[in-house]
C-alpha cells in the first residue's frame, strides 16, 4: 500500500512531478495518491546559484530528478562530479554525507540525495568561509 503525500502550494508556485512542470494559479492543496517523483520550486537550484562544489552536485542530482528522459546523461556527470567533490573536502561530516548521497543516487532515490546535500550546505559554507579567511590573498 503506497502512502499519499499532501502538498500545499502558493499562487504562482511551481512543482516538478515526474519530469512535468506544473504551476498553480491560486493557493491549492494537492494530494499525490501514488508514488511520484517531485520537487517543490523552493528546492530547485538555478544554474547561476550552483557556485560551490556541493551546489553543483545538487544541480546535477536535481537534473536526474526533474528530467527523467536525460537521467542517464546527468548520472554520468554526477559520477565524475561526485568523485571530484569527494576529493575537495576532508571534513568527515561532508565526506560521510557525500557517500550517503552516492548510495541514494545508486538506489534510484535522487530526492533523498537532494535532502542530504541540502543538509550539507551550511557545513560547506562554513568550510569555504574558513578557507577564504585563511587565504593569503585576502584584502587587508
């Protein structure tokens, strides 16, 4: 028995369901009665915002979810980018999270992978901020 999922959307908000983009014209609640792959608009990362290693990885996993027809291409990009991202970070919390992301993607669960990556964003931000402040090229 599959469980239903209740979603509330605001006027003008978009939702991506099984590769289709839907926009609602008024506040609405919808119930998904079967298993569907979906992403709410506020979790969609635009290409211009994919400015860090984890955000770039998120963008690729998002492509797997949003565009199932091109998922094979995005998966190939994911594998290369995942390897590079794993080498970028040494902090255990991030590397363990990345390994969990790869497991979710391999299991066909990109939605869960996105949740994990979003949870790593604050840690990445702190790491990158610390790296920037340690940079010998910073302004005096």
